[in-house]
């Protein structure tokens, strides 16, 4: 019999979700595509849902997480700030460390006779 631990990690600020797996996936997609619209499409999210998630992150963060570039000949876009990139790195580290911790402790349960 194999055991599994189920868990989700998220970070809150003043009772509002700052980051969670979905928000981080959205930020990574924005980084990869340079566009909120393209990021939403790549994640099968509506633009409205993606916009609300991103707005929530920006309102909960201490500093701007993204910069919007309007129009122009290249059509504008969205990029991550250095702060936004750092938040992703930190969240990924917390998430990875949490899973490693949980896996180690799950092994102790599996070793019980």
C-alpha cells in the first residue's frame, strides 16, 4: 500500500491570497509569453479570470509584480518586475522544501510495521 500526502501551499497578505500554485503558473506564463492575454490562453483561462488573478497579486504584494506596456508598434504587453521574478523563485523554493519535508515524514509512516 502506497501512501500519499495531499497539500497545497499559498501565501496570504492581510487575508488575501498573494501567491499560490495557480497564480505562480500565471506569472510564469506571463514571463514566457510577454502578454497577459497569451498567458491566459496558454493556461486555458479566460482573460477576465487571468486579469483578476494578476490584479489580486499586484494588490496584495508590497511592490508591483508586473509592468504593463501599452500599445505602440509592438502592441504592448506585460512583463514581470524583478520583485515578481523573486517572488516566483521564493515560492518555488518554499513549495519544493515543503514537499521534501512531507515526503521524508511520509517515509517514516511507510516504514512502520
